[in-house]
C-alpha cells in the first residue's frame, strides 16, 4: 500500500509539471506587476485550477516517470544488422539454419526459432529431434514416435518447454532462458554480460571459462548438446565438449562426410575466413567451437526488432497508436491505487522486463525439466532458493503480438486468455482446461494426467505468494482485456509484421553450404540415412544405444560353499583382549591400527594425479572431487572385519586385513588381476547364492565397472565388467522380484548418454545380470538418473514389496513404491521430500516404532546464502508414517535438530553409545584441491575459485548426532573427541575389534583413510547384542529379513523394541557389514524375533546380551520357536 501511495504522489508531481509546461503561456506573469499587499503571495479565488490530464498527458507523465525512450538497443550499443550487410552475421545465419549442427541432422536452431514465426516455432512445446519431416516447422511439425529415443518418451512433444523468441535476445543483460541457467555472476551487469563472469549448467559453481564472451556467445553451445533439442541420443562415448568438437569436425569436412555435399568443407572454410577476415587461415585454426559460438551469437544479435508503433508514440507521435491502445497503456502503467494493473512493476523499461524471476502460478504441462516427475521447478534449479521454486524470468513484451504460444510451457495460444489467467491465476487455474484441446498443438492428443497436480503444486509453493502479490488478483473485464491487448499489440516491430522485410534473416536454398540448410517444406528431405558413431575405444560403452548388450554374463569358476567361511571360528562372546576406556568417545586410531606410518602420514594416501584431476575440465574435476570410499567386509574368511579402500591414483585399491584382537590392519593383495583405473568406492553382495560375496568397484574416469568373486585361495578373480558411460557412486542390492537373487542399483552422477549407463540390473539366477531400467520403472524419466548418489532398498511400508529411496543431488531425490514383479512407481511428495542436495543416506528405526526412517545428508550454509548452485537448508530426517495404503513420510528435520551437518556425505545409523536408540554419524567437507593438481594458470584460477566458495567447509568436523530418545538429536562430535577436521566422502560403521561397540572408518579426500575406535565398550549400562543372519540359497544374506529385539534397557528409556533389517545398501561410496548391532543399555537378556524373507517367523526368548548371535535359516536353534 505504501509503495502504491508513493508512486501515486510521484505521478501527480510529474503530471503537475507536465501541465505547467503545457499551460505556462496562459498563466501570464502577474506576480511581478502590481503592489505589495498582504495577499501578494496567495492565489486569487478566481485563478484557474489544474484540470484532469488528458489520456495523452497522463501517458506522457508515465513515460517521463519510467524514463522511457522507446529504444532499448542504443544504450546497449546494439543495432539491427541484416545478414547481407555483415559476413559474420551471414555465417551465423547459415549455421543457425543448418541441420549439420544436430546429431542426426533432423533439426536446426531455426527449426524452433523461425523469423517467420515471431522468432519461435508457434508450438506450445517444441519438437526437436525425431520429427516426421525435418523440413517442416511450426504448427505442422510432428514427432516421429518410433524414432523418439528419449527414455521419458510418451508420444507427446519431446522438448521440455516452449521455444522462446530469439528476437531481441541480445538485450538481456542478466541471464538467458526461462530459468536463467546461463547467467552473470557479478551483482552489477554490463550490457549483454560482455566481459563478465557467466555461470552455466556445465561450469558448476564457477564461470564458464571458455573463449566465448557475453551471454549469447556462452549460451549458444547449449542447445547443441541437449538430447531432445538437437543432439539426439547418439555419440554416447563423447562428452558434451567432445560432441561439440565432433560438430566442428563436421563443418571442417573431417567426419560424417557422406552426409554432406562434396564441397561442404571448403564452403564452410571460405565462410569462416570471410567472417573473421583471416584469408590465410586453415580449417583447424578458423573453424573452432569459439568461432562457431561467435557467429551464432552475431546472427542472434542482429535481430533487433524494436521499431514499433509504441516507440513512435514515446518519441512524440501521438497518432501512432489508437485510443484503445492508449487506454490499455494506462492500465499497464497505472498502479492498482490509480485504477490500473501495475504491470510495469515487472515489465519495466524500454525492454519491458526487469529480468527478475517470479512464480506467477502458470500451468505446468509437458515432460518437465530435470525432474523425474515431469515437473518444472524453474529458477530453483540454479539458485536453490525457495523464493525461486517454480519461478521463471519475466519475459520481454516486445513483439508479443507474434510470439505465441505464451508461458514457459506454452499453455496459452491466445493473448486474451493469457491476460485473463495472468491477472488472477488462482481463478485461472480453477478454470483451465487440462484436456488442452484449446491449444492447437494438442488437438486430438490426450493431454497429461499429472498436469493439474503439478500446477496446483506451483500455486501451493511459498514462492507463489511473492509473485501473486505483484498481480492484480482479480478477474479482468472484457473491456480491460481488449484495451490491454490492444496496447500490447503496439509493441510489435514493423519489420516483423512485414514478410518481405523479415525474409532478410532467412537464407535461400542457393546459399546452402553443405546440403543440410533448412528451407521450410523443401530441405532437408526425409531419409533413413544418418550419422554413424565412431567405433568406441576398447572397454568403452557402445556408441550406438542399440548396440548396448542387454545382458552381461557372470563367469563364476569357484564352487559353492556350505555357508560363509568367516562364521566357522567366530566366538559368541566379546573379545577379552579388545580393551577400551568405557567412556563413550572416539579415539583417532589410524596410527595404532597400522594405517599410518606417523601422525598425518598414511601408509596408503588417497589422491589423484594432475591428469585425473584435469582442472581444465569441470566435467572431470567434480566427479574426482567426490570420489573415494571405504567398506567393511569379511575378506579373508575369518570373523574379524576387514577394510576395502579406494585410494585413487596414489594407492589404487587397498585391502586391509584385520589382524584381530585390536592388533590393527595389514595391507594385503587380494586381486588376481589389477582392474586398472580409478574407483569411487566398493560394495559387496552374494550375486549367485554360493555363500561368497562378490565385490564391485564403482567406476571413475574409466568406463567399466568390474565385479570380482572369491576363490578358495583367499584371493578374488574377475567375473564380469559392466561397460558404462557414467561414473558410479552408491551401489545397493535387494531381491526385488522374490526369486532369491539380489538385483543391483548403480547410482550415477553427472549427465551422459542415459541409454548406455543403466542404473538397475536384474539378476537372472546368478548366471547373468540384465539392465532393466525401462521394464522396472527406473528409467530416466521415471527418476532423474543424472544426479544419483545413495540408493536405499527396503520394504518401507511392510507390504511385502521392496521399495527404493534414492538420495540424489539438485532436488531430485525420489521415493519409489515397490510393486509386484519387481517394478517401481514414483510416488515422491515434493512437499515432504525436500532435500536440496541429497548425497549420503541411511535407513534406521531411530524412534523404535518398528519401521525404517530415512536420513539424507545435504548442504547446510550457516549464512543462508548459497555461494553457488547448491542448497543451504541442510540434512533431512524423514520419519516413516507409512500404512497399508502406501508409503508416507513426515519431514521432522527441524524438530530432530539434525539439519546443520555442514557439507555432508557418507552417513550411518548406529547406536554408538549402546543406549537402545540409533544415533547418526556423518562425514562432511568439500572443495579441497591439492596444489600439485595445478598445471596451468587456468587450473590455478579454478582451484582458487573453489577455495573461495567452499572455504567454510574445509575445516568442518564430522557430525555425531546422539539420539536423545525423544525424537531429537544433539551433535556431540567434540565431546566424543571427533576434533580432527576432514574432507570426508565414503564411510563404514562396524565393530572392528568385536568389543560390542561400533567403530568408524572414513575416507578423507585430502588425507586418506581415517579410523576412529569407539571406547564405549560393553560394560554396565552399555551392553549390546549382535545378530548375523544366514539365509537359504540363493538369498544367502537373508536380504529383506527383519529382526526385532525387545528388552528393558534401563534408565529413562525402559522397555524398548528395536528393529533392524537385513540390507546391503550404500552409505555413499561405502557399505556396512551384514551384522546387525543393538545397543541394550543395562539389559542382561532380550526377546528376539526373526522374520525371514520366506514369511517364516521365529521367536527366540530370553537371549543373553553381550553376545554375537548367528541365526541360520536352514537350522533353527532350540532356543527359537516358529510363531505366526
């Protein structure tokens, strides 16, 4: 209200000034002519009062107040240039219209950004690759469903959003695209972002760093690599940069020559030489990616279309627009207090946009952007700020009369309908027709069954209250719609409305350099020919998705065992030689355990060579930065848990054999053959039911994931290698289809070709594994496969089917309901599952109510401001509130007090103080890059930038959240002696010395392996019970079994029933052993039940505590009875 009153006061001051200028001649100069009396300073009653300003006077005042000139281009040093006037613009034009820049030659930039279609494509949602006819553009363009290889294919348009107009795109100074994912980092902008630091989806938290300058140049490379826009699902062996260089090689005539005309290379060379005035240049020097970007940007910059009736009116021609348009202009510029709509508060300046982002409650349709639920959360993807959830950039209104359909998803064909909805989106949504038959593109198509729900979520978000406050919030009358629409039509450029004039930006067929120039309805013609991927390097995934093997054989040679070998000599009582202080605390024991030569000097340091870091390439830097893990497992067939550790280039794969009795570890060779390469972490599971666990190494850099199995000589031999185009982090296992053999989920982080990096592998009777993404419902589209970290398998709702909880980065964590037959359905409730950067993950019954709760690590920023594209609100704890009706979680993070975990990674649920309630330990840290990784000035700049943005996380301590038994936790890491800062990644929690408490090993990315010995022990009020299950083959680890232990743990907690499940899940780059640990407080005995996967249930009463119990499904002990 105050803002409106101030605007009103300013407006009338300006109006008075305008009135005085107009009427000054009539006022005379009487104040200087006569007399001096007491009334000389007053206004005689008969003097004329200012009259109500005319419509033109009012608008003149508004123009002055807004500082409008009608010309947004000149202040930015931009002017319209036709391609024939400038050789660089001409080159850009021909590239813009060339199908040569698309993977399968089926689309060009101009396909979706046609000068004859208002700089767009006249479609609600664009159709990029896989069209029925590549020469068709606009409303007649249709998708060839049989060629749509998108895993999220649904028979509907294959692009994510509406195609924005390219007209006047050079006038944007802050960002590009609806969600602004290419944007200037500095707080103050320079026109077009020229000379400034620009962040992109590929630069992570840093500036682009390429030779490109300004928003348009930097942005121009991204449509080329979008799978659905231009790349298609080809060239899977190539990175984004590698693929772009392939396109450059095409232009040089070096690859795919059969798809180009004979003179293509020479023609393009001459065009580049002319454009860059380099008569002696060769193709390698002049046809470069940077020059390609410069040329495309030059063409887009040339399309300055601002010569409109409104501009002429602003310049003084009052006859340039109609009275109705002037009335609409007054509605536009006037505040609600003045009887207007206040549109100018967002659509400001001569460019009619403030370039800010708001959630204004528009409908959501289409495949969405980045989100498995086919939702589109807009600007949030780049900023992680709640006020940006579902927010999109305020569009310029110049040429709005020809740039339909409107909205980020093109949900309005008509300008009038847009205005009605936009004025009152709550009413608009209630009346919106989600059959979509009012949209010309969707006539005869079925619409989207999830669109209404997604659109309601948009208006339920807190960010909508910000955008809604800027809107009229009422229905417009027909008169208001007519007037406002009339005004907006005056913003269209004269040339844009003139077919002859705008044709100057469309090339002729005679100018085609290589046979692939888009000439609408003429060229290119429909053909089955297409590019051929280069043959992959040995060990690389196939380049053509259709060549990817459906199954991979598991080549076992060792015979099955009768049971797990380590169980043969295990004592049921705690080790008498394993000593501790009895004080709940951790002691850093790397030196005592034989992992270090001296304090701070690990025997097997963790680290990577400079070429692995490759600081010139952000796409290899961050995957390296987040790699590294450790897992505890029985490696050498005795009952003392060993460690498997991925030490990077410096140490490779290291296996530490536990000597037992607190005597520490020895490094031991355990592989018959070196797998080569670098690895992210290690996971274990018995894949073929032979009572031997297989060992899997998560692949980093190299494109295969090896699988090893044990033999009788104590070593491991390779039984398979999975060829994958993405890095693998968390690996988890479960029998999802009830055949006894565990399936695999492999979590990949970083985009790649989704069709050659499957995540879900069905186990076919231990003979082979089969990639099963599509059939299982875990394909990219049902989930977002690009940013996965920590999968967790479990029957969350106790319906007998295994569910999947997947912690993933950038707001893509999901809840997948398990269905019959081992399939999954995405039921994620985004109002609850809100972690912004899901990384580490753990399942545990922290409140002892009999079901599994979900803890997820995420990034916490103490100042509440993200330095880059990460979130700030920290960890999440989701309490399980499932019922027979299905899975349900409650976000209890705030009440639990576990949000502040700094930059969390690997996590464990364990009862570290043996009081009967699960605690949480997690590592954290990020951004540490060693000095010896720097090999160039650019690399040093990158390292410095990471140090600046992540320095607050360098010295972060691990978190030890101790459960208070009332649903809350308190971080007691310092009190427990965890004072050693670490740049942690993978973690494993295990009883190293069989003393009844849980110890911790973690991977410190900057140092190496760290080991913390728990001193709690198993004394009075700190008793324990350990359960190890052995199942019937093939489910030898009894995955899915449930164990419940009931006892009076003493003190304030009294009678408690604790629940554990047999699981083989990742913590993030690490895994816990199969043993189930229960803290028993002061209980001397406990009643125990085992619910086996077969459905059989045992009751074992009055079991002694301070014992390691082994239960074999094939041999029920006398102390246990079968119960219903």
